[in-house]
């Protein structure tokens, strides 16, 4: 028993534990950055060249948001304690802890998700659009921002589903 405690206190074990935690977060951050870096120009150019694609990105966002909300609810119902520990979106977790799941999710979408997406489309993506085409168009940028956030929601739904499977199979609900 003391050998186990000594191994837990060793600096190497602590370093490995911190490195594993950081590597997951760094990989997640890198994945999000690469998604934005590669998809933003593609979505901006496609929305510029084919204006009928603009409503599709809002449809993508809506569908991915609904899928993410469904997988999050399923994950939350299975084990709320694991949800608060494993959910990456700290703001969503705090809203859900304070307001309950349905109200917290609605509050998050209305007062955080949509304003941040509009801010992304109105402030940051016009810089990329101006670089690509020299004439930024706000409708194209907002459409591209909803498409980007939709892709992020699809990735989050995939992650929630894999976490749900791990928890469900381990029999910890």
C-alpha cells in the first residue's frame, strides 16, 4: 500500500498526469484552431461564389446544435457528476448547474452562442474575407461563422457520444 502512495507522490507520476491532462486540452485547442484556420477560407469563398450556400450554413449550425444538445442531454442524464467533470464548455456547465439543463442550455444558446457567433462573423472573419477577396461582405462572413460553429458542434456531439459509450459500457451510471 505504501509503495502505491509513494508512486502517486513521485514527481514523475505527477508530471505524466499533468502532461496527459494538458495533451488532451492542447489537442482539443489545436483541433479547433485547425478547423477555423482551414474551414474559414473555404466557407467564405464558397459563400461568396455561391450565395445560395449561405442559408445552408445556418441549417448546418441548427442541425449540429440540435445533435450536440441531444448528445449532451443523453450524457447529462446518464451521469450528471461525470458531465460536470468531462464537459469542455465551462460556461455551459455553469449555466446548467445554476438553471437546470433545459433553461441553462436555452440561456447559453441565446445569450452566449449566438452573440459569440455573430461577433466572430462581424469582427474576425471579415479580416480573412478582405484578405481573400479584398471586398468583405458581412452576410458571407456571418454565414461562414455559423458554418464554423456548426462544425464545432458536430465535433462536440461526436465527443459526447464517445464519452456516453465509455460511461455506459463501464456500468458507472
